[in-house]
C-alpha cells in the first residue's frame, strides 16, 4: 500500500519524489527532480542578485502553483494504486 500523504509531501518539497515513491512514471519523476534542481538554482541566483525582483516573484508564484499541482497529482496516483490492489 502506498501512503498518499507521503507521495504528496515528497512531490511538494521535491518535484518528482512522489512519482518515484509511487513506482509509476519513474522517468518523469527523475526528470522533474533534475528540473527542480535547475529551477531552484536559477531562482536563488535571481533572488540574490536582487536585480529583477518582480521577475523572481512571478517565478516563485508559478513554482508554488506547480508544487501543489504535482503534489495533488501524486496523492491521487497513490490512491489509484491502492484502489487497483484492492
């Protein structure tokens, strides 16, 4: 049995972590982890330069929306995996 909340938390804090945990769409999970690392690097670099704060704010809001969307998807996927096993 997969824990939907664990999949949610993993995808919330590490893009793709919930997919890797669920065991489905592993390649998507690994691709999202790499993308997350690159995006966070760019986000931190933009924030620290303080040159384009408005652009950083839009990036940050977009990332928060993406984080919760991926987390909800991993949660639903874990629920479907559990339903298939029953």
